[in-house]
DNA sequence: CGATTCCATCGACAAACGTCGATCTTTTGA
DNA sequence: TCAAAAGATCGACGTTTGTCGATGGAATCG
C-alpha cells in the first residue's frame, strides 16, 4: 500500500507553517536537554522511585563519577526545575519537584 | 507540612540501586538528544501534523537556516529512527516513521 | 551533451558540554 | 579553636554539536 506523493514543480517550494509557539519549543528543548544525559536520566529515575529525599553523597557513591561532576549534573536538574533541594547540616537532600506541570510529569512517566 | 529527612551518619553513604537498565537509558538518551534542538523539534511537529510526506526543500524555505544545516538536522532525525524518507526524482520526501514504538509515540504526543 | 535543481556529504570553525582536580564555604564535633 | 566532611564553584581540558560555504552526485530537461 503506497500513498501517492504530492505533486511538485521545480523551483517552487511551499514552506509549511510552523505549528509550535516559540516559547513552548524553547521550554521543551530546555527540558529535553536536561534529560538527555545518561547520568541525569538515571538520577531522575532514582528520585522518582524514592519515597525519601536522597542525599547527594549517595549519588556520588552510586555513579563512577567525581563529586564535582555529580554536583554539576544535579545543578542542571535543579536549573531545569526538575528537582528540589533541602539543606540540612552538611547534607543536601534532593527530591523530584512535586509541582511539575502535567506535560513534564507525562514525559517522566514515559521515560523513567 | 514538612516531611522528615532521613537520618544520616557522617562518612556513611548508601548508594541507591540504579533502577534503569543501561540499554534502556542509552536508547532514551539517544531519542532525547535527537529531539533536544529547536529546529528538529519543530520539524517533528510539522511532520506529525502533515497528512502528506513533505519535501525537504519546503523545510529549507521555512527555517532561516542553510540547506546543509536543514539536511543535517533531518539526517539526525533519520538516524534516530524518527522519520522515514522516500526519494522521488530530485526530491526527498520525509514523514514521521509510522512504526514508532509506544513509548516514543507517547513522548511525541506530549511534546509536539 | 550541458545546464539546472535538489540534496547529501565534507571540512572548518565557534560554542556548548561532560569531566576532572583544586579550591572555597559551611557545618559539625572533638 | 581547629580538623574533618559535604557540597558548590572555578579553571582547564578534550569532545560533541550546530552552523556555514564548498563540493559532489543523481535526476531532469532543453
């Protein structure tokens, strides 16, 4: 079953209208970039499954990466609004942001 | 309403188990990277809404980017398995891959 | 054949990114 | 008061990415 292709004339292009609002595209891209890294995606997966907020030193022990790198990745997730942090003493506890909008929640539901 | 934080002892970290299979993480990251660009996300949005396959020259006219750059982005979407191409004469017609798995379809449903 | 059109590929370049060691701040506790 | 621990930030480094102009290949048409 083969659908017919649209007819064309040489030298004539009809640009399609861009359907997505620019602000929405930018927001989505920012979110996608925050998630498009193996370490960060794993972090989100761990946090999504955890009933308790998790100390960042636990992530440092779990991944074979240096402490600054773990901190860097968690900072990216923080900047993207995906996680919240609570400091207590010398520890920093992270958890999934509980106020994520519906689209973001749906995305995480699919991904992790 | 404040949930209590887990108790901790200095110098003792308990790494959480990594919940996501490595192959799944890699596949997801590849998909996310393919989508994490404004131009490519717009392209997917256009293709998702189009009943007809679209000629790449139409995209070249729609975006303020050079022809090689448009081709480069479409190639990335092709490598990620998101779009299919049909060549006819001098034209290359692109459409959304009709055999996307359920997770990917769900992702696109949320995003574009 | 020769010119034209579409499109992919190549090479180059700047910007962004992931990673690390070193350093600094804050908090704890002896 | 001082040492140790957690974690953020800084500076540097190599890699990846987005972009372009130039080139090459295939199809079309006079």
